[in-house]
C-alpha cells in the first residue's frame, strides 16, 4: 500500500519547494503539479508533490494522521 502525506509549501526554488509536513521541513519536487505557489496544500509521495488539495482536506488528513500516531503510541506503551 502506498501513502501520500499532506504538506504546505513554504518556499519555492524552481523545481523544488520546502514543505512543512507535520512540523518538519522537507525538500519536495514540485514538477508534477501545475502552478505551485507558496501556501498551497499538497499531497506528497516519494519526495514528489502529486496533487494540490483544499485546506479543509489538508486539516482532515492532518487530524487522521495525528490520531493514527497517537493510537500507535498507545499500542507501543501497552495501553
């Protein structure tokens, strides 16, 4: 199964952007999306932006990922 993660573009330098992914800054290739701009919300897979998304969907995905990580931490702690 493949997973794309949501991020927000913070800076752009030609074909690359710095993207905030859950508080971590990563360099992402943005050549696959049309007219990327600072502030855009995107889905990222394998280091490439694959799709722009709406802010509401971005918030939903962030919430889901946070809940999954919290659940995984609970399982590791034996709770």
